[in-house]
C-alpha cells in the first residue's frame, strides 16, 4: 500500500512538472501589450516577449508578419515596419502557443509620469459632470501602470488598456487626458496615454542612470522600448520640500537623459509642467522658497534639446496642492506638442525672459514668445521687484514699452537686477496676446540661500 502511494505521488509530481514546463513554454508578451492598446504611428514598432529558448515566434499585424527566435534565456524581439494611423487591428503572436490581442489602434502614444498631480484623476477636476458627459471618445486609450517599487529593473508590469467613455474617464489621469484629448481633436488620430505616476514621490525614485530609483525599476523600465512619441512630466512638489531644491535642474536633466537612453529613440519630446502658484499669497518683493527654486530649475531645463514647459503660475490654488483646473494644464502641454512635435504654426508658450538692458534708473526686459505682443491681465503690471548692488529687492513699477517691460523704483536709483513672480504664490500678471502667462524669472545669479 505504501509502495502504491509512493508511485501515485511520483506520478502527481511528474504531472505538475509537465504542467509547469508547458506553462513556461507559452508565448508571452510584456504587460503593456494588451487588448485596446495604441501603437505609435510612423515609426518602427518594437514587439518583444518570452518563449521557450530557440523557439520561433511570428508576430502578425494587418498585412505584416515578422519572425524572431527566442534566445537562450527565452527572450525574443522584433520590429514591425512603421504604420499609418488607423485600426482596429488584431495583433497575433504564434509560437508553441498563440496569443491574439484585439481592438489595437495605431496613433500617437505618450508616456505620462510624475507624482500626485499627474496621478490625479478626471473625477477630481472642475466641471467633472460636463467632462464626463463629453467623454465618448473611444479612440483615446489609457494604460495605468500599477504602483511597484523594485530593487532592479523589472521586465514586465501589470495594468490594462481602457477605452475612454463616460463610464471610464473618471479614473484617467486628468493631466494626461486633457493633453491627449487636445491632440486627438487637433490631429484626428488615436491617442494612447501610458500613466505611470505615484503621489508624494521624489524625482530620484523615477530616475534611471547609475543607482536607478525603485519606481523607475518597477514602473518605467518594464515599458521600454514600447514605441512612443514622447513623455509628459508633472512633478517637483516633493523635491521643493526636500531641502535641496537647487539640485533639481541636474536631477531633471538626468531623468530625461536616462529615459531617452533606455528607449533608444533619440531625443524624444519631453514636456513638463512648471509648478503652479501655491500657499499664502506673496507678501515680500521676493520670497526664496523651495517652490520658487524648482520653478527656476524647470525654466533652465528648457536648454535641454526637445523639451517644453507649460507655465501654470496662474492655475494653482493657495490652499490646495492639487489644483482642480487640469484642463488648462493639459492644453498648455498639448500646445508645446502641437507646435514642437507636430509642426503646427501657433503660439504655444508665454513670455520667457531673454535679456535685460539698463537705461538710467530703469531696466528694460525683453522676452521670447511675446505671442503678438505683451499684455497685462488687469489694469497694470504686477509682480516685478528690483534691486541695486546691495541686493535688497523692493517692489517695482513696471510698464510695457513696445516689445519690452520697463522696470523701475524711486527707491533704487542705480538698479542692477529684476525678478518677476518670485514667490510660491506670486501676484503677477504678465501675458502675451495669445493668453499665455510669463514664467517667473530673475536676471541675477545671486545665491538664493
């Protein structure tokens, strides 16, 4: 009897082992591939996955078929030729087993990442009922990457692609959705939004040079090299509180370079949101808070090729770190994409400081992106401060003179520096005629500590 039981156990073990072996041989795709996904148009599309070592795998989409062989570790990869916008298609993967993904569209794909203001959903925005009713947009798709910290780069992730509808839009990233909706309306192509964001996280957690961050390992690495047009980024609040906001410019450059490197698509567009106005209204002519320094770091990052910055110094809420107007945030990001990525001739940025010149007791400030002319939203310009060589700033009188802003104060007879909007929640109102606000700036390079 004991011998019979032993044989039965052996048979059971063999059955389990065979089942595991068969399961291990099944053709698999990474988690970002799934029903309802959007593939990037007009560029070669990487497709990769796992199978039995040495196994031949064939991928078919539309009239294309490509073949790859799994290496000794079971990894295979191939590239589909560039596709035009369209669909729906079925994506079939055949090896010892077959996978078939349905309702696959081809259009524009953007990675959307950051902390809580990127994670914030459409349901938390202003006019949600109105937005929900208007969200019957099945060619917009959203993929939410589940939160995961990892010690080493992961190869796959969970998540699923969701088709936009009044029933589903409430759970979409709001910034991503309003960005994608603008692109969808203007380009008339499908849009895929990959949302990989976690609230209250520092930029270091998302960066992938040496010592890659745990969120990069768990939530960004598994997505590469899924073909995308570019990335949008909304983060910085955590680093403004971390005590070292002055390091943020280098950190943001490192993140951009690391992501571009792992994707291998060159300098793909990287667009980000400059921090909005927040906390108590400005009391002093200049207030060197961490929030201000993060804004300046973001402004400096525009020197990195193929980057863009949505200025939101007028879209925040004094008592709410998660301002509810994400419609304009998404739209302003989309303006950068439409102009810089898709070649549209339109105003896409508010005034950015270019140069200063001194004329007697005043300083003239000139700007890029005047957008048809400089304007004050209100009766007169506000938000300017001026200082002499003593570095003591005082409130300044400012007026638009042609293509420049003239800044002066009776308290400063020999001015050398100007700052604008230099506070966490500044009272500032310089715009261009396209209705886009000027970024806060300073003309000096004095120590901010």
